[in-house]
C-alpha cells in the first residue's frame, strides 16, 4: 500500500481545529471577539487572504490562545509578522484587549490573560464594586508588576511588558470612569493589617517600598477622587470578585447590548513559582451569577468596620503603618 503523505492543513482547517479545541461555537467566538460570524465563516472557508492583526488577536483572545506562542502560530498561518517583546507588539496587544467582549463564561488565567481582561473591565462605564484581600493592583507603582511576575517564575520579557503596560492602561480608564461613576472597594480589616505587616524594610526592602507607594497612591485617590471609596469589614470574604453595573442611558447607548459584568478570582491562588498561567477564575455577563454575587457584596457591606467617608479612616490606616514602620520611617515616607 502506498504511504499516506502528510497534507498541511489549510488556514481555515487550522482555525477550525482551534475553535473546536476551545469548546466554543463560531457564534460564541464572534460574541467574545466582536468579529462577525460572516467574517469568521469566510476565514474558515479560506475566502479571505489578507487578515488584519487586530482581528486575529481578538479571535486569539476569544480562544484563550497563549500570548505570544499560539498567537504567533496563528499569525504565521496568515503570513503576518510575529509578535515580539518590542513596544509595538505590546501596544497592539493592549489596544486589542479594549475591543474584546466579556460575555458567556470566560476563563481567567493568571498573568497575561487576567491583566488584559481587567483592562476591559475598567474601560466599561458604570459603577464598580470590588472585594479583595489587599489594595487594588491598579495602585501598583512602576516595576511592581514585574517584580511579582519574576518572583513567580515568569521571565519572558513580553509578559513583563504586558503586565506593566496593562496596569498603566487600567489606571487610565479608572481615572476616566471615576469622573462619572463610583468605585466601592471592600477589604477585610484583618486582611489589611496582614498586608501592612508584609512590610519589612530589612529583609524585603524592594517589595516593602512598593507597598508603601501603593498606600501613598491610595491616600492620594481618597483625597482627590470623590467617587473612590474604600470600606473595611469585620469579616473576611471567602472569595475575591468584582462587579461592574453598565449604565442604561442615552449617553452610553454604544454599550446598550452590554450586560452587567462579574469577575471572580477565587482565593489567593497557588504558592511557589510557576511560569504557566494557571486557571484563576472566570469572567461572565450571566445575570443569574451577577445577582448572587451582588447579594454577597451587600452582605459583606453590612459588616462594615469603617469606610473612607469616616473622619477616622485615614488616621486608622496611618496608625497601622506607623506601628509597623516605626515613627522615624513612617515620617520619612508619609510626612
């Protein structure tokens, strides 16, 4: 019998397998990516020869393809220049993340995937409600994202650059939305104390300075952004999540088809080094899920210990910081 010769799959066949492996339908890929079903079917049937990088990136994001390895494999099939760790590639990835959709139930993978999806969460208009065990990553000073990724074993330059650029973009959209909408951030008081106690200027000076700078940025936001609120609770949340309520007004009619969003990121996650992005949680626009998490937020809010509208709130946090740092170091950082 003659030997079977290997036949390289066509572009359409390659994309079809990626979609099949993702477990998504073509319609679901279209909803998440924002790329029309007609365009996707044309790609699957090899009827489009010239494809823009932005469209392929959006499709790749919808399929949760690894950046840059699997995205580059897709680019190669369509004769496009591969992504690298240069600024142009990082900017292309960041810009594409703003145009993606949060719909259905999408997995959140640690590192690049969640960094990019958080940009979309901050970009969407509406009031936000966030529950965490530490200060928001959006307050991370320059270099902090890189430090945490390298500590976790992530060494690829493109991941490091995406992380830093993602934080800058998240803060940019946070500042924009705070002009019209409120952000309510909730942390357990005991978790806040534990977070402050991570400061150790002798054994971990670099991380300690990053945490100190996070508090400086927090105090600045509380002083200058009237729509930013922080609440300390007496009970520790069993999970971390964020809710975004999309406005239903003419001014934001371009978002009329968007539903309220939920980001669930579970507990603290894995310990130790892992260069792979492990499954971290999920993002969804499920109305039923949103209602349940909204109820949990309200339950936690009822157990408020103190909030940023209280006169004693800032003195309380500064007292905790002074106890940890000592009067001399406290005054040098928070004069």
